[in-house]
């Protein structure tokens, strides 16, 4: 199996490094000053890219058609025998190998909508494979919002004092869930994994996770779904039909909800942390499709030059899309220590969420070309 090439960037994280505040900034540290900080990210995509020209002829699409509707030029497929846990391991192992001085991992959180099995969760097997022993490990299923939900969960686990360092992985292998006749989903989704280390820190530290805004609306749960396989379909007493095992999405309705919810969440969060949209250095939305990204950025008031996108090369990778975009941008030197970063996502459930943080590390980094995925690690 080969990987997408990228850059590996390392930097030393130090209190007070990075850009200074440009306005009043409100974080989420506890009364003792303990909070959670992002230490580093890494990404992994499997196999060779599948360009638009190699999509099934029966779909009746060409490169121009796909790019015009989605902004996607290629995506990656995991291939036979490769599952979500395998991609999660590749991303996480590269992150941990790049941060040998970071310290022990106390817990593992895996955000995925495509687990290796319905039961048990994939996170415990991932932790064991990584050699992390008997640390607590759990899956969360917020679909494409999973990484942002996971960051909030890690923040709570750390700020409460329960754990000191948590490994968060967002990974999805949508190719195993797609109907081969469904071109609307087939042109959009790719497979990938992204990992992040979240650790205890103090208010004002580089990498500080400042605040979150999360939400859900269960009245729209049928808009993004895999109908079969769960207790609901089994309880019906009817045999499951093959189409029920495939991922389904009502695209036009989802588009409207996604734009509305991510825009509202970003506005709420910006007010919460005291940032003007003009003060956001980098906007990293869930990489759903280019039209959604542009619509949300326009409504929030963030210009395209400050939008971090990775969509064109990897497609929509679900819970992996934000960490993959972060790792790619860091590897290209786009993200600098102290930068203000706004994340936002929308997924099935319906779920949505946003996060505000300061990018870890210092403005000076050493870069080397790497063919082992894309990663950025700020060693403490």
C-alpha cells in the first residue's frame, strides 16, 4: 500500500510563543488555569489517487462535471482487506512516532461512521495495536462532525483532570458503504484518517483549545443514514434488503442544513471567544464539497485566501477531513504558531459543531519532504 506524499513539520512548543493577542480572547480554562492544548496532527490516505477520469463509465460523468459540482479532482480508496481500523492505525502510529517526547497516552477516542464492526467498537483494538496497553478507548458516532465532537470530548477529559493526554483519531472508509450505482455519493467520498494529540496545558499556551459550539437535530436523522444493520431494522422483523446496507444522503436538503448550521455555529463561537471574522487566520471547515465551503465562508465573512481546503485531492473523508486538512496545511507551512484557527463541521444525526484554537508550535520550523503521509507535531 502506498500513501499520499506530504511534508513532515516539527516545532518546539513553548508557553508564550506565537503571535500575541489582537483583541480580547476568551478561553475555556478551568478556575485552576488547566485546559487542553493541541500538540500535533497527522494524516493518512491509502493507495493511489482515483482521479475523476477513472470513475465508473456507467455513472456518465467526466472531470469537468465532477469539479463543477463538488470541487473534487480525485479521492483515495482503501482497497480489498483494508478497514477503518487499519487507516486509523497508520495515521496514529505516524503521529506517535513523530512525538516521542510527548509522554504517555492516557486514553483513545476514535470518531468514525464506518466502524470495523457494529460491535464491539474499533477504538479498543486500535489502542491495543498501537501498544497502549489497557488505556480506556471508545468510539463516537457523530459522522462528519466526529472530529470536532471528539476535540470537545478530549478537552473535557483533560480539563477535568481525569487524563493528561488523549489520542483522537478521525477515520472513515466510506468506499465499503457506498452503493456502486449511486454516483452522487460515489464522486464525493474518499477514504482517509487523521490523528491528533490533545494534552493538558495552561491558559495562553500555544495550541490552546479555546471554546466549542455543538448541536444536533434528530428530526433530520433520515437525511444521512445507513438504513440497515442496526437494532431498528432488525426489530422490524423483515429481512434486510441489500440497498439498506448502503450509505444514503439526501443531497439538496443536506446542503441547506449544512450551510445554515455551520454558519450559525461559527457565528456563535466567534462571539463566545471574542473574535471578529477578520481576526481568524485560518478557517478549516469539514471538507464536504466546494460549494458548501464557499457558502459558509461567505456568510461568516471569511475570505477564500484564509480557507484551508484539501478537498480537491482527497474528496470528502468524513471524520478524517478536518485533521487531514490541518496536517496538509501544516506540512505546507500555511499554519504558524499562534495562528487563530476556526474549525466547523456538519454530519449525520443531524450533528454540527465548531471549535476555536490557537495553532501550536513556534513560527520557526524545520521541514523535510516525507512520503509517509502528512503530519505536524509540536513537541512540548
